[in-house]
């Protein structure tokens, strides 16, 4: 947020820019937050022109309050002056196979598109500080239709600092929440309308990077898509009776996902296209369930000195030829097998890093 107060209220109660008023106390302006008289500092050539409180007045919320007010005024004005005032958000059409789809429960199986509406085609009015119809709370702006009063209004909530948990407060009402940190943010809304940014989600499909503009009470998704043709990337882990396993990146349509190997003991689909760490995680999950020893789980199976893969450091005493391919299944009967518990704890002990998975 800008560190200077560049707008204030004039005698008529209107927001005015610092360069549009006389210098000093002659400006006849008051602070939108504390309502005390301000002086306009608009003659200088070095510092940015701004309004200042009288000496000794402490008003910590002046800039925030003013920005909030300015956002309401500018957006309302733009709504009336412009023929087009858009709202735009991401619409997701999820897989219809809610019961059988392996991916839909992690929100992976969907098609998406941007939906854009010109609010001016549906609404003709925009008012400030209107109480919600059912809730004792004031919205910053209410966009509604005088010509079609049956149309559900849209409430605009502007946040200059932190946003509250709107979705919990009012389920039902159509609300657009926008975040404003400086005047440029307001100008962007004026120029492009209410536009949802990119949602970024983590493994558990929690939104981790929230958009600056969020939509509540709008239809932004359906669960009825019968025509998903995009393959979903995942990590496939296959464990065999021998204790050997594979772990690799795979992709397919949700309806086609099934076991890859008839003779496998267990196959797991990890719902992530980020392979990093999955190989190790899967290895220890498999061991925990089936308890099959394998050299890859053994402390004695280490990186070879020349960087050419791995070798058993007891190869001499066990009578192994270190230049021949190593059969990791030999651990099943090896008397020197020593479980690498430290590594197992690293991957299974920390519950924070678990990735959603489905057994096939
Ligand atoms: Zn003040
Ligand atoms: Zn699906």
C-alpha cells in the first residue's frame, strides 16, 4: 500500500485528489478515517504530494479507510459509465463417474473454462453500503437490477487488509470478494472487471494461493461431465511377490485406470504428477504392508563408489560378484539383511507429506 494519503474528503463529503485542492489548510479537507482537518502538501517538487494530519494527530487507519472509500467510488462510477463491466471466473466441469472415478475425489478429473459475463447486460444499478438482505451486515457495493428485481443481486466486498471467511458468513448470497492494496488495484478492476486469478492448490486440493478476487454463491462447477478426454498424470507403484517393485510416471483417462500387471502383489496410484519422493514413499509403504525384504530397504545396500548405481557393501563376505547384476530379491533369504529404519521413518514418520493415493 502507498505510504501517502493522496485523497481526502472535501466540504461536500466527496473524495478529492490532493492536486485538485488549494495548498495547506486552505484545502478545507478532512480525513475520511478520523474526520479531522487535513493540510494539503501539494506544492513541493521532491516529496510526493499528499495530505497530512495536523501535527500531533495520530491516525493509523487513514490510508486504509481512504483506499476503501476510493475503491467503492471508482467502481460504482465505472459501473454506470461503462457499457461493459465484466465478471470472469474459472468454471470446472467434473467427471460424472463420482462412484468409480479414481481421480474425481481429489478434484483432478475435470475440464475447465473461463466464464465471462457482462454485468451490464443483467444489472442496471450499483449502490454503496447496502445491508445484506438476510444478514445484518453491510456490503460495500450492491449490484442489482431495477428493471428485473427478481434477479439475485451481487454483493461486492472490498478488502484492503486481510479478508474474512466470507463463505462461512453468508452461504447463499452471491458475493464477490476483491482485495485492494493500492490505487492501481482499483484501476485494474475498473478496466477489466471482477476477474478471478489462478487458483493454486496443494496435494489435498486446499487452495494455497487464493485469487485476489473470489466468487461465492455463483455456480462455478458441475459434476456431470461425461466427456472428459484429457489424460490424468499420476505416479504408479507396482510391487511384486519377489519384493521387487517399479515406480513410474503414468497417465490415462480416468475410466481406463486399472492394474497394469496381472502378477503384481499390489499397485498404487499416487495422485500427483510430481514424482519427486514418490519412489521412496511407495517403497516404504509397500514394505510396511507386506513386509517383504528387498536389498533396496537394507542399510548395507549403498551407492557404489564409482557412482554407477548401488551395491551391497558386504559383497565380499557374502560371496557376491560385484560386477554382476545384483538381484535385490536375494534379501528375502539374506542373513545380513538390516532394515534401514532411519530412512523408513523419514518417509513414513512425517504425516505432513503424505500424498493422496488409491489402491488399484
Ligand atoms: Zn485521520
Ligand atoms: Zn473421472
